[in-house]
């Protein structure tokens, strides 16, 4: 019998690679016991990366979510882990050192055991500080190699980086094959090279399914000494996500490895519950293309997790591009035509930009440059005319050293614009800011929270946190959700009136309790406006008043937790007992 292989469930990344949002805290609390009951996971990825921004975007406190999700898992002896983008920590752009350090104190206190630290450039200067912060906070630092396929990304290149990270204090190494384009044999050789040099180091493999190599890669890394494999589960395994735990277990068991058994009854329950989350609201924001694998990803090397946003970008420019082509009396392009053209352009651009591994945020930077080049070429203009600030920061060295050499035309363009290249430690470009954010919290009367976790959220995601505190975030999310629902119905051929009827059928009516005139407020002189569509109510909230013929006012309560989807009467309009005043959609999770 070969060595034991453990499994880690990527419940966070499953969602991020499928769509825009993560489950709410009430959903995470419901799924956690079933994950435990499945009995096959040594680890679960609970947070990190986009998790916190997403919580804030729909008006939920991510600190509450992390504590609630990690608690039952840790109580069951399952280790929890998070994703840290090194210099960028939990966001898409660099973070001051004092905020990065605070993150580790906060996340350890919230119940997270392991931090997976990566830099999209494999820049050790961006990873090593996080290793030290993790050790200071009592967390396990798992240093990460971002895997890609290029002439410069060799076994020797990666083994050297792994050695430097291990010597800096990393007790684990993750092979992060974010696009699934790592070649299986190369990954096997890399695993063996690290294990031969550092036999005590734990190696965890993370491979997306996109182009279809991940199962072969899993077998190769296990044959060469890997310890833990990242997996997903239905209904959102495969596609652009990760292989399913059932298939991985079967393959490794047949190959003679010791693998944990799966409680299939619990698996089916967790599978059904995850589908419930999709049906509830998450599915409205999942791009259907992310359910499909594509060998075309081998050509561009783009990670599966960004395919949804990339398709949205293409759809956004599609009509504009065709308008340009029509004006030039040239044939229009389909979305598929544009996709292949974009992949070709990424393939052209990537080496000229120094072969940055195509992982967040550098995959977005390279894709954006390629898309802008494509637009320029269609207009009959030169390439490189529209490079955004973040991409220039990467090119100039502000994010760290690029793995490869910049093309002469890029260097010449930078000099033409008066830009300066730098090899300074990237962190020096971003001074400490915690004192500024602490002052803002004091001025606003905001509680810094247990273990300074609210201070951390403001410092890490200042704009989203302010929107969360003001309530704007939740309102914006509800509007976004309603638009997505309406669009889904319209796509099915429903008319506007059909949509109204469907909404009413799923909503609860607020009715008049007696005869009289409808008014919204009794303490204002001027006529008051009805509530906005989407406004939230709790059962005991006053919805309106009915002015009776006897000069009294009947108070009408909402009676339900939910949000208004339709108001049926106007200020001053006569109503009779039982008339429907409005419809309210129940929404327990967001009420």
C-alpha cells in the first residue's frame, strides 16, 4: 500500500471559479455540518481572496461569516485554510505592511489555521513577509508556486523558489496550477525535486479542471510525493473549477494509495444543499461557460476562474467592434471569433510582457492589454496604445521582478512615456496606513471590533466597507439580484406583465385592514412618496396608514420579513378592506 493522500475541499474557490458571489453566512453554517459528516476532508478552504469583498458587496459582515464557518469545522478536527495574495493580501492591488500583519492576527483569532500565500509573479520578496506574519500569529504558512507553462518556468526555476521560501520559514508548499495548464510530467518532476531536497515539507496540489489535464497531474504529483490534493464536489465540480472528490478518490485508490472513505449519504445531502444555494440566488451570477471545460485554455494559459469576467468583457465590446467593422464594410465577428482572437492576442502579448504567471491580478492585466490591443487593431491603430495603470506598475517592476525579459518595444514605450523602471522591494511603495483608518473609525464612531477585525476590514477594503456600513451595498446587491432575476425570465421569453405576475405569485400581499384613504405618513404636511421598490421590512415595521372616515388612523404592518417588489396604490387613494396595497417578497437571508 502506498502513502496516505489527504483531501482539501475548496468550498470558497468552487464558488469563485463559478460566478460572482459566495454563499451567505446562514448558508455556510448550514453546509458546514454536512462537510464534516462526509468524513473525507482533512482541510477546507473557508475564506481569503475575493471572499471578503463579496460578503461586503451584498451587505454582510465577512468577519461574522469567517468565524461562523470555521467554528464547526475546527471543532471536528478539520483544518481551515485561506488564500493570501502576498503583497495584495485579500484584494487586487497592493496592501501596506501594517495591514498585512494585522490580517494574520485577525484571521488566526477568527479560527483560520493555514494561509496559502502566493504572488502572481512568484516574487519571494512579496511572499516572505507573509510567512513571517503567519508564524508571528500562530498560523501555518503554506508558500505557493504559481504554475504555468513557458520557456522560463522550469523545474529548476520553481525548485529554487521553493527552497528560498522553505528557508524563510514555510512548512508547506502549494503547487497552484490555477489555469490547469501545468504539464503532468513536469509537475511530477517538480514534486519529486522538492521532496528529495525537503522530505519533511508538506506538498499540496491545486489544479483547475479547465483544459482537462488535472486528473493526470494529480496522479503524477501523488506518485512523486504529494501529500494533499485540492478537490471540489458536485454540483460545481469540473468545468473551470476542480476535479470532484469521488473521481479523485477512485483514481488514487486504484493506484494503491491510502485515501479516506466518503460518506455518500452526506455527500448527496451536501450536493443537494449546494444546489439549493445556486437556486436561491447564487446561480443568477454564474456564467454557464464556467460549467464547461475547454482545450482552448491551453493556448492562452488563462485561469478558469476569470473566464466568466472575460466573457462579460467580450460581450460588452462585441457590438462596438461590429459597429466599427460595419463602418469599414468588413465582415462582423461572432463571440466565438472574438474569443479565439483574444486567446491569440494573449499568446502574443504574454512573452512580450515578461511571462507573468497568469493568475490574479496579473492574468487580468495581461488580458486587459490583449483586449485593448484587439480593439486597436480592429480600428486600424497600433498595439500597446491603451495600457492601464496597474499593468504599467507590473511592467515597471512596482509589483516585483518579472520572470522573463520585457520586449524591446515595451521598454522603448515606457521610456517614451517618461516612466522609470524599479527593482526596489515592492512593499516600500506602499507605506503603513492603519493609523489613518483607526482615526476614520473613531471619527465615525465605529467599533474596531473583536481583535480589531472591523478595523482590518476597513483598511483592507475601504470602499466596500464604507458602502457596507452605510447600507448602500445591500441595496445595490438587491437591485443587482432583481435585475438578474428579471433578465433570466426575459431570456425565457416572459413579457414584463408575465414577470409581474410571477413575482406576485411568489410574494405575500400587504392588504388593507379596513376602508379609508391610503397615506404613507401621518406626521407630515406634504404628500409622502410610497416606499422604493426593494426597500426591506421586518414583520413589525409600519408599512402605511389608512385614514378612516372617523378621523382615525389604522396602522398597517408589513407582517413579513422581505422587500417590496410592487406598490399597488397611490397616496390619498380610497381603499376597501382586503384590497392589496403592495407585494412583499420574503427574503429571510437578506432581511
